């Protein structure tokens, strides 16, 4: 009998300091347990050379699967629709199929286990940070992983694709100042993700450096239109002084909510409030007036994530890196008609 056959699950459990049932669930990628517990069990199994009898752990080694998994918490919203379009086109051009995988809330149905058992070639995770245990399961199976717009800073060992969020916030502030805004409302997102913090920082630092005495009323919403409408209503009541209002929302959906609150307050866009959003999803141009926004290159980000992943799949994996694609200001009707009380410089830009 080979040494690997003599290693039992009980031996793995003893080495990891866990029960046999916990070790079994950890190695199968099932169950709700701490990342540390799952990682200890995986490392113990690897060190001892243990595998489940008759079970192939990880993707099949006798073929190269032509499948890439794109993992999000949910699909079919303006953001993911754009990412999927870019990722699918690029995957097809590179002769891979794209599978959309949902990160379900059930801990007994963890997405890395589903991916590992179907022979996936590589994984892109969008707007989520895999746990240490999830990353370990993919690493043990030899499945490359790329992060797309992670909500927190990515580990140094993982490549990630993102956009120039801070520069986008700077561009929004510069545009509103140039249009003659004298008072400001900033709608930030909660939870306070990495990209939201960068947008807020770029905006506030620019306004304070260019117009030190200018007030910014900061409110937060849950990244959706309804919460942003309520937050914007509070900010409008709190905002004092005279002069045009400049409003920056950290995504386009929150800008939609701001439109609603502005109208309910008896004000108008852009006569009374100049509005800038972030993302440039399809619906932004169909608002009335069309929304000025910071374009996030979502399709290009999806495509870049696929290209980066395929380099890893095909054995040309570069050193882990962060790839930033540039944002761009898209000017539309929500800021193009400067209020009558605007500064001359704003009217000059309008001409």
C-alpha cells in the first residue's frame, strides 16, 4: 500500500486540530467555518499527501477546460450587464466559454466548490473579495483567480482590474467648479468600499484645494436610488447659503435618486442643482436631463480581466499586478446649462 493510501482523514483532522467531520467539510469546500480552520485542514492534507479515495480534487488534469467562471453576487443590473458584455466577447475571441456564477448566501453551497468540481480553467470575481478559505480552495485546485473591481485592497499575490476612481472624483469636482457651483452635496456609498472612498477623496480634496471656504454637505446612501433620494433630501434641507449647488453622486443610480429629491424640493436640474454621477451605465443618457457622469470603462475592464486570466491559464501568468483603466468625464444636460448666477468662467465654458 502506498504512503498516500495509509493517510486517513482522521490523521488529517488530528494534524489540523479539528474534528473528522470538520476536516471532511473543509476538504470538500462545504460548511460554515472560519477561514483559519478551513486553511489549517487544507494545509494538513497537502502536507500529508492526503486525497479522498477515488475522488479527483480540483479540475481534471487530463484536459484543459475551455471555461471561465465570472462570479458576482447578482447579475442583470446595469453594471454587470456591461462587464459581462466585455468579458464574453473577449473570452469568445480567445476560444473560451464564459459561465456566469452567482455567489449564493448559503454557506453550504459555496461557489469555489461548484467551480472546482466542474473543471473550470480560471475564475474572475467581481465586486467581492474571496475569503482566505475560498482562495485556498482554488489555489489547491490549481485554478487561477483574477479580481475585478474588488471592494477592498487586493492581496499582493492576486492580480486585480480596476479604474481610476480617485481621478474620477477629481474630474467631477473640477467640472462642477468650472460650471460655477458654489455649494456642494456629496452622496457617498455605504458600505464604504475601496472605490467609493477613492471617489469621495478625489472630490473633497479638489474642492477644498480650489475653494477652501466652500462647504460640502456629505451624506451616504446604500448605493441605490431610493436611499440616495432620502439622503439628498436631508442634504438639501441642511445646505445653507446662496448660489448654484453642485452635486456629486458616487454612482449613477444614486444620481437618479438625487434627481427625485431635487424635484420634490421644488428645484430643477440643472437650473438650481448641477449633477454629476459615476459609471455611465446605459440609463444615464435617458434621464431628463441626460446625466453628466464619470465614465467607468466597464466593458474594457471585463475584457482586461479575461485577458489577464487567460495568461495565467496558459502558463504565462505575470507577477500579480493592479491594472487601472482610465475614467473619463462625459458631459450631458445635467450640467451643460449654467445657472444665471454662475461665474463668468462657467458661462464661457458653455459658449
